């Protein structure tokens, strides 16, 4: 057999052998949803603990005492305005307000002068406001004041505010609407 025929025969046989179907690799380890389930369980436990702290705060430290629970999962009390017939703001309305943030021991964490008066367009603004304030402002009328008791998930969450608010801290927000 000639060397060229030998090379040709080897090339054909290699090409036939290489045409076999590739075999899928098996993962080194199997993953399950246990991490997500564990995370959800930790969050439920954290919320339950914060809910107990908020209810204890309402019973022992807050003179307003007439709190309602919102659909979003926070507690609020509104000091009514002189004009209760005014509507609450709707999407696109502009409201001007200020707020102060306290921990549940009533230590001031973010003073009102740090924020000043904030002009906010309801549900259309991309301002850096926590969820609890964005939802709470929709419940107020012109010149009303409100207190929001926010679990950490509605406030500053698992990050907190470095140097000011610890992670996973429920807070009290005093909010005052100007218009």
C-alpha cells in the first residue's frame, strides 16, 4: 500500500470516528432551591421579629397610638388636616414634603434639615426615596402630618445607611406635607 493511500485511509477513519454524537457533561454538583428557600425563611423570620418590635413600640412608646396597617405592610397614623375633603395625591401629582427618620428607641437617625423640603412627583419620579415613604405619601392630604412605622424591607433594608442606620433596622418616619 502506498503511503498516500495509507494517509487517506487514516484520515477517512478518523473523520468517521469523530462524527460520533457529543456526550453532555454531567454537573459536578447538584443545586437545589434550598438556598432560596432558606433565604425566604430568614426574611419571614426577620419580618415577624420586626413586626413584634413595631407592635411593642406602638403599645409602649407612641402617644398617637391610632395606627392602621397598610396594604404594603407598614403601619401609619395620620394627623388629619383642617380640610379632610381634599383628595389624596394620584399618579403624576406633585407633592412637597419633609421627613425625619428615627429608630424605635426614638433616636434621630436622619434629621429633617438633612433632607429639606422635597418636591416629589407621585409614582413618576426616580428620586432616591425608600418604598415606605413613596407608599405613605399617597395616603396623605394637603398639610397633613403622618407617622410611618416601617419594617426594614420598606425602609433601608439589608444595607442600611453606612454610619447612620444599621442594616435590617425598622424605623419611624415623621412626614409633613406642605401642599
